[in-house]
């Protein structure tokens, strides 16, 4: 198989490599492709787990604050609406997109592509959706949001008693599950499957 | 490997940006262009107008970087007293109160990373302009670095969002997002687009084939 390196354009002759190993460009060292173990099954498992955690993390409060004996809690969505209320609709949209919308689309989209492949079928317009799914990937920033939560906790710790909400744990788990889904996904394999049907 | 040391472009092949399918360069690869037969993405031997687009986006990002650092990112009103913090004054505040780790996280994510990314991309563009032969492999690594680190600058935006939401709940103080937050978000988003529009293959287009083939 010949693959043109996407970073330096060199044509590499790539031998068939065993599962779990990675082929790199001989000239610039970019990853040409890596074969993942049980790619389809694992990606599907991670995606389903991710959807459950996603629901949890958005339904429950992230942080609670004890003030004068009353427990006040906030969800991520409340942060977005509050930004909007302050007239920062652009920021609100950006936070909404990177922390809620894109991760949700990623999870649903992966399931939409993977599930039919698992059953030896092809979803409607699969190549189109998979292409845009891949393009969206850099815009999901949940792990960065997690760091934001940690920084906020430390910042607020001096002002009030901060109680981590249930959603915080779901968020933390979701980050690992999302990373797992993305790293177990083998785009080459998916494209091969999608391409086969096309021809 | 020397006989294989040939780029896709030299062999009149195009690698699809999206699904990496290797296609024969179509005779007509004009503005409307040809589409990848597998995934439907427009085919280009190099990303279109890569240098001009990256320059334009970089310039915009440099401009936004100034108000992002000069204007306040957060306004805290407590008991009628208003305190506006810029990114740097926030960092200094944390150093003074002895919260080193937080100061470091904010400084790296909000000041160092965006600037580093801007400088790396500027350097890469200049090196492509000058047809530099210097360490193409390391320059490609620099490019990869910009793709990975950029997203972490969003931390401050998320911190502001959370602070705004939670402090609103208690009646002690109110926190408002300042104008710098918008400019800062623009810097992050625009530099991400700049990194995407830069084509690392341009670095290698200037490199002598035999030289690089013999290196390895």
C-alpha cells in the first residue's frame, strides 16, 4: 500500500503492519496510520459509555457553593446562559459549541458511523458525515474545560466552601472515555469500509 | 529508499486532505476543482492559498492579542467596589497570594501558549518564504506542536464562564466577563484556523529530494 504523507507529501510504501503498531513517514516522522486492536468494538463501547456520561454531566450541577447555610449549585448550561445574559453572546456560543455541542455531535456521529459498520452495513451518507466529524474533532475541548473547572475551584476556594457536584465526576470520566474513543478509532479502517461500498 | 523518495506531487498524485486517499491528479484542478471519489472533499495538491490565508489570520490574531492583554478579562463587583482584572494582573495576584500552581497554569495557557503559537507560525511562514533548507524535520515538529497546544488557551474562557455562573448565585459579589474575554477567544479561534490553513508540505517543497533522502 502506498500512502502519501499528509505532512511532507512523500510517497511511503507501507507494508501491512500488525495490530497495535504504527507506521510513520520515513522522512518527517508523521504518523501515517496506526492499526488499532479491536478498533470498531472498542470505539463503539467508548462511544456508548460516553453518551451515558454526557447525559449525567449535563443534567447535574458541576459545582456547588455553600453560602450562609444555603447550598447553591450551577450547571455548565447556566454558565452559558449567564454569559448570554451579560451580552457576551459570542462567548456563550463558543463555550456552548466547544463543551456541549461538539462533544455531543462527536459521540452521536461516531455511533451513527460505527454501529452500521459493526453490522456490516453502511449508514446513509456515511462518508459525508464522517468527513465533517473528523473536521469537528479539534473543536471539542472537554479536557481543557476540565482544567478550567480545577482552576475555578482553587480560585473560589477562598471565597466560599466549594462542593464538587456529581457532574464533575462524570466530566472527569467522560474526558478519558472520549480520549479512548478517539484513540481507538482507526480512520483508515473506516475509510476503507466506506470506500469499499462506494465502488 | 532513494528510488522511492518521491512526493505525491512529483508523481502527479493528490492525497485527499480528509480521507488520505491517493488519487491521480485530475487534468482540471482549478478553482471549483475536483472532488475525492471516496469522501467528496475538494482535492488540492497543497492547501489552497495556504500562505496568504495563514498570514492574514496571523495578522488578525496579533491585533486581537493586544486588547486581549490590555483590557480587563473579568470585573468583580463586591459591596459597591469594582475590581477589574486583566490576564496579567490576575497572574500577578496569584503570585502575590502564593498560589504558584494556578499562576503558572494561567500564565502558560493564556500568555505563553498563544504567543508561542503566533511566533512559531510566523517563523514557519518566513522560513517558507526564504525557501529555508534548515532542519525541515524539526520545523514540521514545531508545526505539530502548534496544532496540539493551541486549544489549551481556552482555559481562561472556561474559568470566566464558571466564575460568572457560580458567583452570580451568591449575593456577596457579582462577576462580569470583561471585553478582553471576547478578544482572547478570538485569538484562540483565529490561531486555530491559522494552524489549519498552513500546509506543512510547503516546508518540504523547498527541500532537495536527494539531500533529504540521503539524510535518513
